[in-house]
C-alpha cells in the first residue's frame, strides 16, 4: 500500500516555526549640562526597532529610544530637560523551534510586550551623571514554510451551505429547560 493509497496528503504551508521571549533591564548614564540637585521626572519616547533572524536559534533586535530627564539644578532654583538617544541590541533565543522547516526564507515578527519604560532615575554620587534604569520585553515569532500531513476523507464529500440545517425545530425548542440556570442559586 503506497502513501497515496492511505488517503494522506502533505501540504506545504507557512506557519510559526520558532518563538522566543525576552525581558531585559538596562542602566543608562546621561550627562546633563549642569550638576543636578534633584530629579523631577523621566520618560522614554521615540522607540524604534528592527528584528532579524541571525541563525536558526536566535533573533536579534536592534533598536533605539530617547531618554528624557527633567531635573533641577543650582540648588533647586532652575530646571532643564536633557535628552539622550540610547541604542540597544537584544539577542533573543528561540525556545520553540521547528527543525524540519523548508527553505531558508523566513519572516520575523517582533511584538513589544513592554515598551521601554523608566524604572528608576537617580543622581550618581560621583560626578554629575544621571542613572536611568530601563525595562523592556519582546516576543518574537519566526514564520517559514513547513510541511503538514493530513488525512483525506475517502468519500471526498464537499458540503454545500444548503445541506447544513441550522434551523431549530419545535421539538428542540420544547426540550429547553428555561429554569436551567435560575434554580442553581436556590440549592
């Protein structure tokens, strides 16, 4: 009995062939123009990133964001905002992989679970630097071609929409208990 006699078919399709997730915390140091007295606020904006598959086991995400710190100086009599562009490179290992995928062309989909966010912003004890702790998290999926084996219906019946009777008969309506859920509280 051959493969085709058993009524199985191999279908080549695109599917998720790899997944990975990574949470990362970074510390960035920003040098303001004046010696800070206190930190008034910190926010992260303009996040951009690009993901690519660098081997069968790792996705690399290169990105950047602007760290903005509002601080007071001159014994808390004046304020200023300092902004610094921060670049990063995260390597995300694929924890789920289909080793039997076909071809070399794959598409990488990167989803931000946690946008870069300031956890803490403090003044360094030495010098006039500001320390910014940032967190971020990504989920990556690799989509590529793979082969799926399916069993074929030996009768090859194709149903028309008209053959599906979705109407409710009078007998089915009569068999419904309208107090089915209402009696639950009384017990």
